[in-house]
C-alpha cells in the first residue's frame, strides 16, 4: 500500500490554502474586494489604460460562467472600481475598464500578492522554486489538455 499523499489532493489543498491566505492578507490590509474581484482588477490593470476587455474575455480569464462574471463585474462597478459600456462595434457586448480608483486598488494589491508569493516559496532555494514552477506548469498543461478535450466532446 502506498502511504504517499495523492498528488491531486495535495495540489488542491495548496490552492485552497493559497486562496485563504491571499483572502486573509487582503482583508487585513483593509481591501473591500474578494480574491476573484482582485483578479479582475489585476487582469484589467495588466491590459493597460489603452485597452478594454469585454465580459467574455473575463469569462475566459477566470474560467467562470457568464452569470457569475456578470455578478462580479456588477459588484466592482457598484464599488466604483470599474465601468462598463456597450461596445460601439456590437451593442450586445459590454466593455469593461478600470476607473482611477480601480487602478489604485490594483496597484495596492500587487504589494500584498508579492508578499504572498514570497510566503508560498519560503524555504525553497531559487533552484527548487524554478523546478516547482516548471513542474506545476507541466501539470497545468496536462490538465488543460484533458479539460479542453472534454470541452470538444461536450460541444459536439
């Protein structure tokens, strides 16, 4: 009998703990957003001030359903961190941009998340961290390949 922990459960538990840690750090720093809302703000911030995202882009980035993304975007809009407008090219499409307050919030998140990243790799050498990143990238690629195969079957 194998006494080693199941790899999938270990990775899942790491993800769970990482999300709880990030959430706690953001709340301690006085942020009024959830981790997924902070992800949206950071994603929009990375696009730059000259680019807009539509809600479908956010659905793909977050791997969430349209109704869920709509709720997240709605709450961020209520807080004044983003704005939405109809696309001039396609009125059915909603374009999402950061407000000035949203950009300030995203900049502040980076410091908290950089600290969290240091906590995740605490005690690892630079070589160990590089190896871990490489291995996790391979696991992610394997899983994405399988999930995407499943989506092709589901859509057929």
